[in-house]
């Protein structure tokens, strides 16, 4: 990889494709499905800063259903599109003090939902 990272898992016609795990020098890791070197399909990503994502990927972007935990304590469970909250989901912020259940579009509240502080 040139950066000290490592991949272990399946290859197909010389490409990282199938089940595998990748680690980066900073301690971040991904375990799950790959397609042509990209996180693609179901997988678990843990960033060194404490970010943790379990769910679906589409060419290295969170897309589909998943669960995201952020270092500041925010937690989102629901649909993603192109790395953003999109569709129905639940966002809990400020250590559980604020909670939104409803629809999102491109990462913001949009459509029907319930917000509680």
C-alpha cells in the first residue's frame, strides 16, 4: 500500500475482492466485503479516533443500512446514501439528550419526524 497498511483476505483476478480485513498505520481497521479494492458490501469499520460503523458500503462510502457511533457520543442507526444520513433513521446526540426519529435527506432532517430535547 505504500503507507504501511495491510490487507489479508480474498483476491480475484489480482484484485482485492471478497471477504477480508484491512488495517492502516494509525490503527484504523475494516473487516468485511471488498470489491476491486474498495469497501463494498457488509462490513465493520473502526477509526482510530473512535468512530465505529457497522453496515453496508458502496465503493468506500456508507450506503444502505447501518449504525454509526461517533467519538462525541452521537449515534445514528438507519439508512445512508453517499456517506450521509438519508432515508429513515434515528439520530441521538448530546449523550442521549436530543433524539430525532424520522427521515433525512443528504444528512439533514427532511420530511416527517419527531425531535425530542
